[in-house]
C-alpha cells in the first residue's frame, strides 16, 4: 500500500516517520522543501502537489491547520479531486469543523473518493512515540480497512460513527482539555497565593479524584515555566472557535469554553500564541501577581 501524507508540521512529521518505520511506502507533500527532504532521507518520496500524490497513492492522509486548508488540499486547483482518480481514500487527521468534514466528504463521494475524518489528541510527544488517540468518523467498512494503518501512529483508535463524528469527538476533547488546563492553573496559583508550595500540592492531589492526564502533563510544565509548544495556544484557539461555531449551529451553548477563548485570545494578543497551551498559567499569574517557578529556584 502506498500512503500519501500531506502536511509535515509539528504533528505530521513524526506521524509520517512512524508510517515509514512501520514499513509503508510514503509519499509526502508540504510547503517546506527542507522538511520534505528530511523525510526523503528516511525513505519517503516527495510530490509537488496533492494532485501528484493522488495519482500514485491508494490512501492519502492530511494533517493541516484547519478547514480551509483541508478544502484546498481536497478540492482545490491542484488538489486530490483534480487527479480524477476514483477509488482512493482521504483520511483527514486535521482538527476541523465537523460541518466542513461532511461538506468536503460529500463532494469527494460524488466523485468516487471516500473520506474518513480522524483527528488526533496527544500533542507532539505522543505523535513522536506513536501513542496518539485517534477519533474516526466515516463508513465503518472504510474504518475497518485502514484501522491497522492508523494504529501505526496511535495507541487508541476509536470509531465514532458517520463522517464528521471524529471531529465532534475532537471538539469535545479540546473543550475538556482547555477547561482542565485553566482549572490546574487556577488551583496552583491559589495554592501559591495561600502560602503553600504548588509542587507539593500537585503531588498531594494527583492520586485523588482531581488527578488526570492533563494534570500530570501540564502541572510539571507550569512549575518549570516550560512553555515549549506541544500544542500551541494558537491551535487551541482554532479548535475552540470550531467548537463554539458548531454549538451555535445547533442552538447549544458553551459558557466555560467562551471564557477560555477570551483568556487564550488575551494571551495571543500579548504574543504568547506560539507557546504551549499550558501557558494559560500566565493569565492567572499576571492577575494574581504570583509566580509558580519561584518555589523551584
């Protein structure tokens, strides 16, 4: 099976490397020539466009920033559709608006191309070690056919339902993650403000009901002020915007998500959009006038 991979960013590059390690023939495309050359050195081939990839591959994975980029790659002038090749499959692993997934998938289906939406969770560290969580929407028979391919990049691959369901699950994930990071920031700055050692408080609560993957992943980063991006604030803003748009489309409401969007926007305006979303802590430190790292020095 020849696999096309479009989008070799923070997540896409290590994911494509894991496919190469698993023995797949991989053809890559990205706007950065240097990044493509890095994959070529590991055994990949490179293509000049999504159209070129579609001409030579059976299945194509996309890992690009948002809905407009997925639409361009799939339906644009030199996109997958322009290859006029029926029977291929697009697995979009980007995190986009589920409404857009359905619209793009419908156009592709009319032209003999099947699509799965398969967004991921876990950030760069899990992309590197191949332990991402993948949430998949689309035809069950298509999912069954490519589940083993997805498991080369992930430790958890869950079928969620019809096309768009994967991105619905991802939006739910991003809402929960954002609110949890804010809760950790809020609690640890409170602890510091009350005179306790935030690191000791973290160790005390991590084994109880407050313990979570988010707590264990992000609290140590906060305590060290290590905001090297595993998942940037800019990207989380994109996801929360998709969640808010989707909720409004069905007359639902996300008051906590809306508040987190404002917090993240304020950090973006201060130049922190390129930092890890654990930098939500900066908002709380600024407003409480404490610094968690002081106890570490």
